[in-house]
C-alpha cells in the first residue's frame, strides 16, 4: 500500500474553502469525473466513481489527479521525493500555505519541502 501524505490543520478544511483555493490558480483544477481502470491480473474493467474535491495538477504538461478531499483534510500519495523540487510536493506545500495548514505523513511527521 502506498504511503500517504495529508494537507491538514487543527480546524477542518471545508470543501467550499478547498474548492475556492484550488480554482484560484491555473495549474490546478477540480477533476471529479468518474474513471475506469483495468485490473492487471484479471483484465477486468473497474469503474471508479468520482469524488467531490478531487483535484488534478499539471505535472510535466499533463493533468494528473493527485489530491483527494475527505472529512476536512486533503490526502495524496507520497511522491518519490518530498523536496520542493518535486512538482507534487511543491503543489502540496503551496496549497498548505494558502490554507494555513501543513503537510504531514501517515505517521504524523511534518514535511516542509527541505528533504
């Protein structure tokens, strides 16, 4: 299972606030559409229902679904690097700053983009 990182703060991040923050910047957008995936073992097509507050960002010129809002915090798969040089981590740290929040890991550690 992938290690998760989260944008969070003491008080919950409301969905309306999250959407307003996301849509204020051109390199991120809501992407709440349904999607499909193929099970690599069975070849079966799997339908995945879209979720409120799912956000895509531009990564190397391509839109990638990265951030998922749920119950007052935003979660995403930990990128290969947690430094600001990684586009996903950079976007997460910027969003956290805009929301007066922080980026933390599944085990409670705090990330500031310096690694």
